[in-house]
């Protein structure tokens, strides 16, 4: 049986001119917010597919509290099952890469004619300057940033947005992004999805605390 992701790592002829969105993350767990960004990317950027790159371990996140890669892959596959153009992969495990820059570079080497676009939320744009070789990412692949509740102003004032201000496309030019030579990026507004993996993980514990909290004494 082939390993997870192996069918995508091989240089497949059908990837010659495909427009592929790359959505990386821990997916701990995968949720409808991830699906929303992916489906919007298919439509707004004119993509053929979106690949989810489920990271074995995000260098900026603690391993404590991180579900196993197998469990996170399973949750991602379950939620994307109704959407055949969303593909769940463990490419970083298969490629042996740890950093986004190395993953993107490896994919471009294997599929030199494919049009890759890096997808991320505004929360990531706000702190991407903490990523390894972050400026090289912008020079290697076009980037699409999705608005997130409470992050929009912070993201657009962040170091990366200022550094690449001259490479920003108009939002209504999103379909041009995959064919635009980097650096090029677009900020996409629209219906904001408030879901986050952190909120989902902490909700059961918060509910448990509410159930076990002693009732306040009523005044007489």
C-alpha cells in the first residue's frame, strides 16, 4: 500500500498546467473554517485543486496538546470527503521538510509547470515574519491571504504587508494571481468564519468547567 502523500509527490503529467492552492497547517483539528477558505480559493482564484499540507509538527507550536499526525489526517479527510477538489496530504512528512520554504521549493522542483499559490489566513500574515526565510516564500510563490475576524487591520499593518506592499494585487484580480510571477499577493475579504482549531479544542474544557462551577448563592 502506498504511503500517504506518495501519489502526489511523484511527478504526475496531469500537473503540467494545474493551478494548485497550498493550505498548510497543523489541522488540530481540521474544521469548516479550513473548508471555507479552500472553497473560496477555488472560486476566487480560479484554482483546479487545493492541497492541504498537514504538518507533522509546526515549528512555532508546542508538541504538547498536538494530536497524532494520523488522527489529524483522518479528521481532515472526513471533513473534505464531500469536496473532491480538496486533497489532504502529508507531503511534509513524505518530503522530509520542516519549513514552508523547503516544502514549496521541493514542490516547484517536482512540478515545475504547475501554478502553485500559498493560501493562509490574515492571522498568519500578521506573524509570518517569524517564519523561517519568510521573504523567500513571497519570492517563490504567489500568496493569497484570507480575512479573519479581528486580524485584518493588524495583518495589513504587519511587517510582511509593508515589505511587499508594491506586489499586492487588487482583490478583483484574484484570478490573475496563479499566473503572476512572484512576488505577488492578494488580500481577500468576504464572509468571515470565526472558527479556529484552538477554539474547537478548548470548547469541551470550557463547557466542563461551566458544568462543574458551583452555583452562585441567590440573594434573599
